[in-house]
C-alpha cells in the first residue's frame, strides 16, 4: 500500500512514518508537512524525517506543502496513486487555539476539507484521521468508551476543530459508501523512539506536562507549576491516560489492516486504559532519571477536568492493538531524547 502521511514532520507523524516502514508490510510512504511546527534543514526538508531516514536506512519522500493551498495539493494526487491517507496535520495547542481561534478553524478545517476533496476526486478510498480525546469534553463517566458522548463542553477551538472534522468526514463517508474512514482518538502521547533521534520538540514553552517536566530536568526551565491539586483524584492533581508515542504510532499501522475489506466508519480510542496523576508522572520521571523536579502548586487551568482515561478494549478486539510500553518506558525514552537533543531539532 502507498500511504500519504500529512503532518509527517510532527511528533506523532514522524513516529508513525517510522513504524509504517519498520512494520515491513510493504507500505511505502509519501510525506507532506508545511513545517509550521517542525524544524527544516537548509533544503527545506524536515530534520525529524531526515532522522527517520537515518534510523530505517531508507529515503523518506517528502514535500513541504500546506494543505490549505489546494493548488499545491492536487499535483501529488495527479503524480501518485495513494492507497490510503493518514491525516495527522493540524495545529494542536489548546492555549494557542483559544488566543487564535480563526487560525485554528481555517487551518484545521480547510486543510481537512481540501484533503478529503482530493481523496474523492482521485478515488483514494481509505482514510485514517488523527483525532483527540478532547472531542469527549468533560467525561460524563469513566473510563471513556467510543460510545461516550462527544461534542458537549469542549472548552477550546482546537478540540472543536477535531470534533467538527470528525462530523464532516462521517457525513462524507455516509454519502460515499465506498469511502472507508477510521477515526483514532488519542489520549496523552508522551515519550520518544528508543534511538533518541526523534521526539517531541515543542515550539516555545511546552503546554503539555511531560515535555515541560523534561525541560525542567535538563535545566531549560526552572520549576514545574502543577495546575491545581484539589481535584477529586488520588492525590488532588489531574489524572490522564498517558500513552507511549511508539504505541500510538503502531496503532496507525494496525488501523491500515482494516482496509483489507470495505468498512463502515470505525472509531477507536488509543490509550492505555490506565490513568496516572501529575504527581505520579513527576515521581516516575524522577525515579527513572534520578533528577529532582522542583514543583509549585498553581491555579487549575480553565477547562481542565479532574480525570480522563479510556477503555481501549475496542482497539484491542478490532485492531489487534494494545499499548505495550509503560510509564518507565515513557520516562526513560523521553529523557533519552531530551538529553541527546537539549535544543530539540535545532
Ligand atoms: C496533562 C495534565 C494538567 C502542564 C492536552 C490536549 C489534548 C492533547 C494532549 C492534542 C493536566 C497538568 C500540564 C503543566 C500541569 N493534545 N499540567 N503543569 O490537557 O490532558 O491534553 O494535550 O491532541 O487534546 O487537550 O494534556 O499535558 O496539557 O496536561 O500540571 O505545566 O498535566 O493540568 O492535569 P491535557 P497536558
């Protein structure tokens, strides 16, 4: 199968490209990204994909393009016959989306619309969409299953764009029965490939917990602010379903297997099913790295909920996929990446 991977130069994208190739299932990839959230070399190639190429010892075909520019997108569909698309590209910062809603709606929705239009025009019938647990809003009950309510109480434009994109594509799939759609809802991806050559490289100050923790540990940041310690959880701090990014990437490889036969739209939670608190994550990281993480308690972030974790049973049953890496692996691999790349991909 020849796979178009959008957002391939991102944290999830680069790891997914790597696992597609290492799966040795005959997948060939073509990668696109506008590198708005990735570091490019002097030739305009994403450094993280150069690293993937180094790991797999194969060239990684890449084109720097923006999905919002429909005229840039169509030539690759004319030149190549794609058997499936894995659509990962999107702006993904919750805080930034609140400050720049129009940027998020236009980039994430228009990019998705342009891509789906090209798929229908060029008869690319298999589509994997990178969605997020954010679409569930504040969970009514735990664990979250694929049947849990979505679309209510989403507190930020980023989450709204993921929810709206899901709705758009599910309607397209209903109107085009030969178009096979799989939606993957990610929980909290952390960690890095064991080589330490690729990993999460947030622009500016990290919004997310574990990149922040690792930057404190390496001395880039001074202290971790724990956003609230009065939640109704084991120790008062927020609980999340942290999943190793390599496990997450492998979930995409398994999802492609479903396209061997025509499918109705399928939705899967990609998480471990186990929730860990902020304090538990910090303690795990300190234990693995031997580094002390100075912390202080701050206000809870607006919209933050106490606990979010999923029931990953459906993915296990239908995709034959289950997260295999645990907290120690996440912390060890994150630290290996951070210490080998204190300045990220610069
Ligand atoms: C996790 C926990 C914070 C930073 C978001 C998006 C979600 C997905 C993952 C894209 C919470 C606490 C965090 C810090 C802290 N992104 N925290 N100090 O909010 O669960 O999910 O990122 O798909 O869509 O919503 O992840 O890592 O920001 O927070 O105490 O400096 O860590 O309060 O309890 P979150 P997070």
